[in-house]
């Protein structure tokens, strides 16, 4: 496993690009920019969304790789091209002649210092907010899961439960039935009357059992999920519980800088073009800061696309400036 690389930024003058966020999207953008010989800084708070997971799946050539190892390799790669990386948190950003990003100073250097760049990439991702069911958070990423594409193969043919937080949880129950034929939908926060006739028809066709009543907690033995406990005291044997967390996008910097935002059923995200450019010139969003459904491989792709587009924007701007003199 590659060693984690964290360097201290000491060079004078503004950067060409600052990337806020050191996950797959941010590191991918930085890799492209470093290889394009752009002076780039990555500000990484060290809070990846997939930290609870032991492995990441579905990334061609990296399937099963631990997320921490993936990020460590990425950090080592970008530094080979002169990209600087600082472990810190961006707490504010303003736009004048350039982008000014203020750091918290809770990382390796300089309390409250401000760094500047011509272009800014926000790749701060999102956090998953779990329903307030006792025991859920402690098992998240282990046998409490959210994505069958991320974890379905590893838990295939086990006894699945699905915790319904909205009527949309019916869709999740139908999806996970692809990986197990033993699926129970616990209605929890959803009334039986909210299920449509189409919901009931599809659930029956998939063999999904429907159990009404509030879920009060989990049954665990030898550090393994063994069941789901209802408020009436009954326990239903289950080995895996799927849940849909509420997505909380980390898009404060984008909003502060005036990017147009769009309300979606999965949170508020910036309006971006196909490259990741927001409605503010020079301000880009990538990964889960630009949308909900960005798996690691998708986030890396979005970061790459933004990095290449930024290099082109900077090149043309410099050529236009040179031509005007």
C-alpha cells in the first residue's frame, strides 16, 4: 500500500487551480492538472464518504480495493506531478480578481491563512445522514448497507431487510431482490396506505414480504447483525439491512460564491454543464458535490473531465491575453 503523502504549501504567489476535496473526484482533477503542468493545490479535510466501507466495488481494475488505500495511492500519484496537498478545511471562499479560499488551519500549517487561484474546483462530496434507529450508525458499511451495486455481491443470498423511510424505499426493496430472494421490507416510517397497488403488485412478484410497524433497533450477536427489532418487541431474523440515508451535500462554498443551485429529491446541487462548470465562471463542481449518484468510478471520471476542461480554459485565456499585447 502506498504511503500517504501530505506536503506543506510554501511556494509564493497564487495557484492556477485550487481543488477543495481530496476524494476520487478531487484527486482525479488534480492528476490531470498536474500532468498539464498547472500549479495546483488540493485542500483535503480527510472525510471521504466511503470511509465506513472496508472495500470499494465496481471500479474496473480496482474492484475490492480498500478506500483508504485507493486514496493513498492517488495522493502519491498527484505529488509526482508537482501538485501540492494540504490536510486542512476550506471554511470560506470569495471571488474578486481571483478565488480566495480561507483555510481553517486545523491541518498541518497556518491557522486561518488564505490561498488564491484563477480557477476553483469544489469536490467536497456529501455525507450520509442515517435514520435515528439505535445501532444503525455503528454498523453502517458492514451489515447495514445502502447500495446493492456497492455491496450486493458480497452479501448475496443472505436474509435481507430494507428499512423504509419514505415510499421510495419500495424501489430499494425491489432492487435488492436481485441479490437475494429472502427480502423483508420493514415499513417503519411509511404507512401501509402509502403503498400503491403497483407497489404491492411488484413487491409480491419479487417475493418481498412487507412488515408494518416502527423499527426500534437491531439484534446483534458476536458482532453480527442477526435481526431487526420492532417497537412491539418482536424480532425478525435478518443478516443484512439496507437503508437509504438522507444525502447532505457539502455545497456551502458553491452557494457562497453565487453558483445557481437546483433542488432535487436528493438534496441541493449546483447547476453545471457537461464538464462540471457552474454558472460562475471559473468555478467547477465534481463528484458528489455535483450530484447524488456519483459512485467512485463516476466521480473520478467527472474530476478528470473538469481537470481537462480547466486546462483548456486557462490555455485559451492566456493565449488571448498574449495576442492582445
